[in-house]
C-alpha cells in the first residue's frame, strides 16, 4: 500500500526536503508518494491574493477560503471520503502525540493544509470536516510562522511508523512514548569507547547480565519520566527506590 501525502502551502519549496534521507528512499520504494502544491495556483487575480483583513477587526491578515476550496476540489475531490485525513497544523490544535502518529501511519491519504498569516478562514476547516477526517493539531505550546515546519515534523513521525519504512522495526519498540516502553521516556544510551574524557559507561551495561541491564534501563526510564514528564506518569510507575 502506498501512502499519498499532499501538502498545500504558499511555500511549497519547504517540502523539497522530503526528497532526501529515509523519506526520499521511501518514495523511491513506493511506500509513500509526495505531492506539494502552491495554494496561489488556485487564485485568479494578478497578485495571486490568498489573504484579506479579518472580519470583526484585529491585527494581521486571514487566509481567504476560496483558494482552499478550489484546491480541495482539484486535489482531493468533491465527494466525502472519511479515509482521507486532512491535517491543519495550528497553535490552537490538539497536542500531536505518538499514538496519533501510530494511527495515521495506516492512512492511505494525508493532506496537510499549511496556514500562514494569522491563520485560515475557519469555514475551510468546517467544510473539510464535512467531507473528510480532519485533525487540527499542535506540536507544542509555542507558535511558528506557519504550518509547514509542523507538517514536516508530523510527516516524519508518521512515515517512520509505516510498515516497511524502518530497516529494523524492532528499534521502534524501545523508543520514548512507544507501547513497548509503556509510554515512558527512553533510557540513556551509550556506545564505545567505554571511557571517554573521564566519563565511563555505567558498569551494569558492560556486565552482560541481561536481567540487571533490563532493570537498570527500566529504572532509568521511570526516573527520567518522573523528573521531566510527570504528566506522563501515573500511580503504576511510582518512583524508583
Ligand atoms: O505553530 B503552528 O503549528 C502554526 C500553524 C499554522 C499557522 C498559521 C499561522 N501561524 C501558524 C502557526
């Protein structure tokens, strides 16, 4: 199954980067198909206008609905289809999570709508909700200048989970937030040399004792999660003794 990814933006060149690294390889292997579109291609005036002043007043400009609607008609179609996932990155969106990435990794089509200015006329999102499966998502409690960087981050989080993408899928099981880690943060990692600038690899990791190593790793995951992400912990994790 090939996952089709579409990106609607006034800066489509942001997505040229998807031709490199693993994502580029996935495209070559037919796992994903990437299409970036310039929203201004669906404007009809000399200045290729995509924005206008906000109704009700206020600072900045709002993206007009018309170009979005015409782009939707051409790129996605005019018939409802719940299998199409339309993602609007937004500071006011729901937090994007690893479980959301996992769910989206089985999608056949994902369309990223990258806003700019103060945002997109809300009727565009309402219309999209009437037609497709819509996700308004935020990467965190900070504001970017547009949706493109968020779309790239979400793309990477999703595509790396597509079956066949990662050479060694086992590595996914032990990552932060993965089910195999019970949603905990990943433990600290070490490799050779064993001693480096007076800093040594923890002895337990060189012991060859798999049970002790597993316990050390679990304890470290719990400690780090309790310290850095108490929001992810619950009574089951407790605090390592
Ligand atoms: O922080 B964000 O993810 C984000 C997303 C979309 C727009 C549109 C204008 N500023 C934006 C910020």
